[in-house]
C-alpha cells in the first residue's frame, strides 16, 4: 500500500483529500501545525473513514509540527524511510492563507509559505520522493476579471499571499 504525506491535512480541503486517499487504499501521514485547524479533525477523519469491511485508522499517522522546522520535517521523512514505508508522494496544502492578514504580516507569510515549501522540497529530494501536488491559489492571477480564469492567464499577484504562491510555483518549476 502506498503512503502519501499530506501537509495541512487537518484543514478543510486537506481533510477531505485525506478521506478520498483512504477510500482509494492509500496510507496517509498528515502533517499539520494546527495553526488554522483543530486536532479533533483527526478523530473526525477516523470516524468518517470507518468502513464495515475495514478500519482505516491504522492507515492514518499524524505528525504535529511546522514545515519551517527542518529537523522536525527530517524526522518525519526519516521515520518513514527507516520503517521501509517511504512516501510515494506529497500533497502540499499547508501554509498561511488569508489575503487580508498577508498585508499586515508579510514576513510571516514569506517565511511559512516559501521557506516551509523549500524545506519540504529539499527533504523530498533527499528521500527520493518526486511526486508533488501543490495547492496554489487563484490569487496568483491578481485582479483578473475574466471568469473563469484560465491557467494560461498572466500571473501578477497583487498581495503578499498571492506573491508567495506565485514564487512557490516558480520554485517548483525550477526544481
């Protein structure tokens, strides 16, 4: 059975993604700092994932920590590597997400969103994990009034949150 690391897995989109992964027979490791969510989300995921034929609880591992903490993140990768259960891929949802807040806490947004992602990508490379799904944002397109916005639209964010997402996209294209 394949194991997927889901960063930000206790958030709204992350928790729903975790349920879908479990339904499709993936083992998951949820990594979250709980800065935008609550620990009881893990219990809810386990409760919803109960199935009459199979209990998915053993397929769920939770790691409480911050991806800016390189040593913590390395321990997560190392633990699974030494158990012979390397991550097949990473779904990367974690990060700060408020446009309004990003205008007042610019450095915090750059640190969490960009520095955290750089740590993640470094460790993915070190542990030979080359599959990544990154959750970006429509804010990378700025004040685009064309609806629906096409992915080929010009990237020109107008706030710090959108700028961090655009920079991460650029970094991921480069590596």
